[in-house]
C-alpha cells in the first residue's frame, strides 16, 4: 500500500471519527438537536470501516499509529471548526505524534 493511500485513509478516518464524536458532543455539551446522533453514529461506523482498509496484519498496530494521526487531526479541527489557534505546545506534541505514527506504520518489518 502506498504512503499516499495510507495517509488518505488515516485522514478520512480522523475526519469521520472526529466529526461523529463532535456530533455527539454538540448534542450533549452544546445542547444541539438530538438528531445529530444519527449522522454521528453513521460517521463513527464509516471511521471503523476505514481503519480496516489499512494494510496491516495487526489491529493494535493500526490503532496505535492512528492514535497519532487522531491527535494531529484534532488540532486541525480545533483551529478550523472551533476557531482556537493551537499553541506551540499543541503543535510540538502533534508533530511528535505524527512522527511516532509514521514510525509505527511505515517502519520496516521482518517477514
């Protein structure tokens, strides 16, 4: 699987997980419509499906690598959707997470 395809799947997984989770957050924390539950759950289902498309034999390795992508994507969400600029510590932590995720998913493996 190419780096670009893997990156695209992880990015789509992050968007669907964060979007689905935010729909539930908006309903419960921001007192938005309970109808947000339906698209939220659909989005979370798509997220789970997308992670199965990663070329990895072990779910735990995929989930670990995705965790770093999720953290970085959440900082992008913070800026674009919630309008809060991440501070330097957010950015440093996000970069560390992306580097860690890259090592986990793209590191050489013994056959």
